[in-house]
C-alpha cells in the first residue's frame, strides 16, 4: 500500500518527536527529540529485545503527540475527506494513526546508532510553516536526506509531512488511498487499513 522507497525513512522518522516545549523552534524540536529518543532506545535495549511490544509505549508517549493527525488525514484523503461521513473520518484518523504507530515501532526496533546531521531550518517569519532538513548516514555510509514539513498549531510545532530522498509520505499515501477508494469505496480502505494494522501488530509480537 506504500511505496517501498519510503520504508527507509522509518529508521529515523521517530527522531522528530519527544517532549518539546511549545516555544521551541522547529530545529530545537528536532535536536532535542533526537537525543531523547536515542537515549530511551539505548537505555531500554534489553527490555525491548525481550518484550518488543513495549516499544508501543514509547511511540504513544513520545512520538505520536508530535503529529497533527487531523491535518494529515485531510491532506492525505484530499477530496475524499469532504465526501466521507463523520463516522468514516473518525475511523480513518484512528486507523491511519495506528498504521504509523505500528510501522514506526518496527523501525525503532531496528535502530542501531546511525549518524544524523541537522541543517538550518527553512522558515518564513510570516508563515506558520517550516521545513527541517536532516541527513541520515546509514550503516553502509550512504547519505539519506530526510525533510520534515511542520506547522505551528496552538503554539506548538507538529509534523504534517515527511519526505525521504525526495519521496513524500503524504503524497504517496494519498495516491494509494485514492486508488483504493476509487476501486472499492471508502469503507474498503478502512477494512484494508485495519487488516494491515493487525498484521503489523502480530509481526512485532513475534
């Protein structure tokens, strides 16, 4: 359902999100969350290896609050958001969040100390939008550019899209979801997301 090129970003996407104070700049948020998440993973490695499902606790507490899921859901669904019922919208937001939670959890368990470089934030002072650029050095020394698009909501910076090596998360999901809806209807997308989430949860528990 998702372009395979995006799988690579899952190893580092979580560096965006831990406890960040509202007054912080987007760049501050990235740096502070990176340190917090890395320390958490390394300090709890034995526990996570024994009980990998405990990674969900960290994802729920430190990562998920840094997303604006309502805005992401609207942009991912495009015109289909307006056409969906309130019940369908509510269910989609929940399933979409669970999809990210499950996928990030798998990526977190694969983390092994790759280097991350941070670049100056791109921000228009007249706008509530910002772009934070980072670069991951993989175990093979390959350079992977990661771009985070954020917006300020209620004085807090939250992610609304991620691009990995030029591939946008929102754009890729948008095309995939639109195809599913056009082919079999909105409810079929909800069913497929539910099935995918169940498979991801089962794979973590193994």
